[in-house]
C-alpha cells in the first residue's frame, strides 16, 4: 500500500513523502492516527502544492528577516538611567526596552524574543547586543546606557 505521510514518522519518512508500507501498518496504525492518507493522485498533488507554498513562505520570511537585519545592523540606542556610585543601575534595561527603542528608530516592529541577551543590562556603559532574526540573518546593535542627570 502506498501512503502519503502527513506528519514526520520516525524510521519511515517526512511529511509530504509517498512511501510503500505494509497494508496492516498503513490501515491499522498510520491512517487512524492521522499520520498518513492513501496516496491517491489528488492527495499527492495537494501535498506538492502545500510544500511549494511553504517553501515560498519560508523564502519570503527569510528575505524580510534579512532586510530587517540590514536596517538594524550598526544602529545605536541610548538610554538614560539612574545609577549608584559604582555605575550599577537601580533598575535594568531589558529586551523589551531595547526592542521598543529600535522600533522608534526604524518604524518597524522588532520581536523582543529575537534579541540575544542572557540577562538584563545593569551597568552603565556601552554594550554590544546581537539580534538573531533568522539563522542566516542577524544584526549587531550598540546599546549605550548613560547616567540620568539628577535635578
């Protein structure tokens, strides 16, 4: 029996592939669990169309990520914050703060989860921050934290 895999099946194949399996395996395991359907010409064509659409979507997302990375690369964001005598901030500068400042500069949304920052910034000074938009698209941003002028 030929089946079209709807999901990845370990030891058998990946979603979208047509595989020949034993009748009982297909009829009693793969099809009832929604892992595969009978490989009819209509189902195969539908799977090919979906795979092509998915490839186009991924290409478009990668292009958008690369364009955003190019716009962000080399930008500098400045923050004013209260700090103690040892240059340690009373608060901190978080991913959300950095994303918001970048959005104001470029006028485009930046996902805070893409900002590579292990923990919030808590020191005055200049910090290099990496933004990983996609595996092939990343940008380096400089974050400058200055002491807030006291009144």
